[in-house]
C-alpha cells in the first residue's frame, strides 16, 4: 500500500453534497451538544431515576461494544472471524451508536490509518499546527469539525470493497435508517413496559435514547481528538497515537490507541500490564463459546520489538501504511 497524499476527485475520495454536509452538521455536531446541554437542567429539575440509569447503561454498553468490537475490530480491521449470527448482531449493535452506515464508518477509518496524522487523514488533531490555538483548532476538527468541513469523504468502493461484497452488510446499510429508529425505540419501549406508563417511556427515551446517543458520540470521538494528542506512547509508531486511560475506560478498551496503530488487526488494544480491555475480553468469551475464530491476539515477540523504551518518543515520524490493514484493489 503506498503512502501518497490523496487528491479530491481520485478513486480514494468522493465529493460530499452541501445537503449531506448540513445533515452531518445537525445530526453529528449540533444535536449531541444540544442534548447534553438540555440534560443538565433536566437532571437538576426532576433528576434521573434508577430505571432510566439501568436502561441508559445497557444501551451505552451495546453501542460502545458494537462500535469497538463490531464496526472497528471485526469489520474494519478483520481482527477475528465470526459466524453469521454474531456478525449480524455486532452490526446491529454498532448501528445503535448512530455513527453512520458500517461501510462509510469503515472506509473513513481505513483511510485514517493509511494517512494517520498527516495530509490525507480525515481527522488528525495536528492538521493546523503543533501548539497553542492551532492545536486547539485541530482538536476541535478531529473531534467533530471534520464531519461538516470535509467536502470529500472516503470512497467506499475504494476502501471497503470486501464489505460491499457482503450481502448482509449491504442489507444492513440499506436498512440503516431503521436501525437508527430502533436505537431510540428500544429504550423508550423498555421504559414504558418497565413502568407501565407513558411518562416512563418518555423518560427512558430521553436518558437511554437521546442523552445516551450524545454521550456515546463524544466518548468515541475522544479517541480521534484526545488519544492522538495526549497520553503515553510506549510503542514506536509513525504517528502520534497514544494511550489515555480514562478514554480507554469510557470506550471499553479503544483508548489504548498506541498499540492499535502498531498492529491495527490485533484483537486486543490494551496489551500491557494494567491495561483493561473489556472489548478484547468479550472477544475471548466469543472465542471460547465457539462463536468467534481466527482471533489475532498479540505476538509477544512483536510487542518486545516495538517497545519505545522507558520514555515516550518525541515528535512522530511521518506514517507509512500500517500492518494488518486490508488493501483496496489496485493499491499494493
């Protein structure tokens, strides 16, 4: 795979219409912030009960595991193989996070790995410079800004031909609007049935549906903004991917980002002592149950070889293509 800079109009990217960019702005940038702002007076005014907390926590776990294990480790990086039932379940769980169709999510992430932290990366926090206001602007870009400002997005035909060839993935992408509706209908139904009341349904919709969706977005996007800016880098990489423990806890293991950029196809991201990775633990349970196979666990020899030493490295080298990323056709 080459490391040239992608150019608009080439096979790697497609133009985004103004209408779609506005939709991204509303659904992915403005609405989550507005919902989090509304949650504060709602919690202050009438609070949030244990029923809503249980429903919101369950929906949060489904959404984060769906992104971390399904969208990311299984479909984007092929870190393991799974039977059809588990693949479909993980697709649905990932869709519950309301972060877009699977093929678009995977296409953007594969491009991110190829061009990590340099020109061509869709969401590098180092886009505008290394310090001061330039870095703050870059972090805002990496966190949410790129959804609206990007006039070109990753071409699915170029980046994810393997997923486009999967009939189940194609059907899931076609049904994605319905999955989004399900993401909000499920907590509302659970709250209504649990309380046997309409107020219970509306309350669960607020906390387990709308607020949960906003929190999930900002938690997962913190990997792009925080875990490429701060944290430690115990392994040598050609980008600035790092480990941030609290991001790892909130994302169920995704915040151990440094090793992930060394071996994107590895099923475990937290590979050092004390690095809890619940997503990898769940994959291990799937493997023991016979639902997952061909799992790519860390290679101890590779771990030792890529250690950076006791101190974090300085400014990263310019990245080349990482190991374990499925190459698009004609890009060898």
